C-alpha cells in the first residue's frame, strides 16, 4: 500500500508523523513523507494528515479536500484537529481523530528529535491544549527513547508531577544527552516545595536552560523563590528561562509589560508566549485592547534582555537615545509611540 504522511505544520518538528512513518515502513508500506498534499501524496491510497497549530487548519482542510478529490482515503489528527474538530468536519466532511492515537504512540525509534516520557497534566489551565489532547491524568511511560540530534528535547508537560521513581529513571537515562531541552520546563509551584531535592537530581542533566513558566498570578512568588534559589547555585540569568503567557484572559499590554519587567528584575530570561485561542484559526490574533505591534514589543524585551541590555540597570525603560534610534530603525517597534 502507498501511504502519504503529511505534517501540515512544517517546519515545526512533528513527533507523530515520524512515528507513523517508522511504523508504516516497518509494515512494508511505501511511504510518501510530505508537508503538503503534493502530486506524490495524491497518488497514494491513504493519507494521514497531522496538524499541530490551529492556524494551519485552513490549508490542511484544503489539502484534505484535494486528496479526497483525487480518491485518497484521509485520516486527520493532531493537537489542532483535536482543538477544532467541528471546523475540520464543516470544511471537509472528515471526522478527526481526537487526542493521542494509540496506534502510533509507542512506536520506538533511535532518531527522534523529541520524545515524551509522560503524558497528561492535572492542572488543566484554560489556555492549554493538554487536557483535551492527553487528559488530566499523569501517565508515565517506560518505553520511551533517548532524543537525538543537535537540539534534543523532551516534551513532557509537567515532569515534576510524575512519580519520584519516574523522575529518577528519567534523569538516569538522559544524563548523557548533551544540550538537552526539557521543553515544558519545571512547574515552579512544585519545584519550590523541595528545591534541594530537585536541584540534586536535575543538575545531573546537561540542560540547555532551566525552564519555568509564569502564566498565572499565583506563580509570581513561586518563580521568585525558584530563581533566587538557582542564583545561589551559580545559575546565571541566561540559563534560567521563564515562559510568560501574554494576552490571555483580558491581559493588557501594561500588565504584560509589568510581568516581563518583573522577570527581568528577578534576573531571569523572560520568554513571552503569545496567547492564541484554541478555537481560532487566526495566526496573528490580537487580544482585546491591544494594537498591532505590541506583541513585537513584548518579544523585543526578550531579545534585548538576552543581549545583555537589562544588565545596565533595573529598568529598560527609558532606553538610551542610541538604543532608541536602533530600535526605531527596525521599523515596527516604537517604544515611545504607545500609551502605556
Ligand atoms: S501546567 Fe502547563 S501543561 Fe499543565 S495544563 Fe497548565 S500549561 Fe498545560
């Protein structure tokens, strides 16, 4: 059988399509690995379409229709399809596969760039797809692989909420992986409860950075405690990355900027995460009360901070004339042009 495996969210690494490819090849099928419904995909008997981001859904639906018009049987899945199954059905007539697919979940491989050692997260944050995709129950895997490549990463949603035995085994197995990206990072609300124990365990990893998140007000104090602790261990700001959700739940630009400044003052590296609703295919979503360009301002905070700009003092506002000229020459971000 000829099977097309399509990653609609290319160039983003899509773990699922790599597992599908491996499985189908092992089963003796001919696999066309593609990013769109191209002429080779249209010649296949069946196509598996995987979509990570909701803003990729319009083109994915177009591809699904083209494939079906060419007589190809189509299955659709992935986080975006799980988030908006009705949209896919309305535009293609295809029922999506929602959530994880057990047919592919445990396909082993030695060349995956990303792996999961656990699934699920009990926190169920309103902006997060994990509860829909994987559920709220933590599931620990034993049969996971070691990620490969230059930037190997582990995508577990909340590793600190897995059992201690799982975490110990995990660190044991990953301790020789260089430049490991523990992508979703550590839950600061859990980390702060037993910092010495977590430090003793996770310092054995060759991690690219200690990642945390500051998405909700309840994390304000937690992130301070964790970052202060890591500073006492000699971890400098470039090695502490804090994801900060921006634009969610009536978050204003002023509030977002204040949170990012708070992180700068804590001497960590803020990483603004742009909120996009799970039920929208709009890529450049602008939160209510925001104007175009403010998101760019938030991301510039990170860029400047990482380049060392914040070291000059507590505040990056106002900036020096020389730096302001440089910013303005970039065109889109005029720090003083907003009414904050
Ligand atoms: S803690 Fe993280 S993974 Fe868990 S629901 Fe919240 S955002 Fe998602």
